[in-house]
C-alpha cells in the first residue's frame, strides 16, 4: 500500500500545479513535499515532468493519480455508507440544468432547513458537464436532458418539462410575422429549444436563424429580463419561466401543440443510490408534483 502521506503530497502537487502551492495547502514545508515525491519516484519511477510553469504527468504518474483518486473516493463512500443509518444527515450532491435547478434549489434548501444534519451541494451545468461530474464521482446525482448511452450510468425518467414561448406582456402574437417583429432573445440552449418548439407549433417556418437577434444571456435567471422590457421573445423551460420574479411583465403564448423535454436522473450504475439520495429524490418528486 502506498504511504498515504506521500500520496497526499503527490495529489496536491498535481492539483495545484506546483510544490509551493501544494505545501501551502497541506501545511507542510516545500522540502517535505519534495521528499515525499522522491520516495514515490524511487518506488515507481519518474512521475512528473517539470517545466518552468507547468507540471506534466508521466504514464506512471497518471496511473498513480488514478489510484489515489480511487482511494479517496473509496474513503468518501465508506463515510457515506457509515452515515447512511440516518438518511436525513450527511452530504446530498446534485448537478442539474439551470432551468430545473431554479425550482430544485429552494426545495433542497427547505429539506436542509427541516433537517440541519443535511449538507446540500448543488451545481448548475449543461448535460456534458453533468454526465462527467457523475462519472468522475464528484456528484452522486445528476439531471440531464438527453438520456446517456454510457453503460456506467443508470438513467431513469425523472420529470417532463414543457418548453414555453415567452413574450412581453400585452404583445399580440399569432404567427411567424409577429416573432420577426419582436426578435429573438437567445441563450445557450435557445436556438435548439426554439427550433423544437416552433417546428411543432409553426410548421414550415424558415427557421430560427432567420429571426432578428435582439440579445443573448447565459445566465438562466436573467434570460427573461430583456423580454420583460419589451426587447424580444425567447423559448425556455417552464421552471425557468416560473422562477422569474416579474411575472406581470411577461406572458406565455401557445401557438399549437405542446413540446415537452424529459429530464433524466442519472447516477453511477455500479452501486445503488445512498438511502439519503433516494429519500431526497422522493421528496423532490412529491414537491415538484
């Protein structure tokens, strides 16, 4: 077994990119960190390639890093399982799209308020980042808009989220010409969402790319701000629209058949959810209706 003190120094050097920063993080001297690395390299061969502003891992170094991360994760899993006797205490980690996250986060905080032993860790992220975070064991739970094909992930349909065409309050919108007049407020998923919705509701339209652009925001909570000021329209999920504070300044227009996105709950397939996570998922489902 690798000496745990040496391993902590090695991982700190890799994560911080330098011996001085690693020593500061660990509360050690730089000489002690260097000595730990020398012990490891005496046992496993060269682990690092040192450049003036960069530290690069050798193949042996990469293998040792992966081993160290697995050991750290095993320790966290052990602590999690030992604390699972009470499903209302310990860390609850979830990564989700911003839209549903606006609805989820207040629910998570209400659970923590009711059960002070809980520690909530939540992050907004697009699908690729959420998948990678669950795969790399940074988060136990994730929500994604597309069902992953990776066999390492277990995916279950969690809820359906309708897309909504949102325009300034008082605007009369009956067709494509009105959307051209208003112009489009874009966001990171805006064109894809608008295409899915408008293809269904206004078949035969020339495409979202033909609409004049009136703005862009990558902050889910701010996308509707320009819409509320009469600067254009957008297409967003319902949860994001419901979280907007000034509902009187916007309105939802239905031009045809509804379009729903399925959100998938993902976790690592190799082990079941912790009792804490399973309990939280049930609480969230009940509160979201």
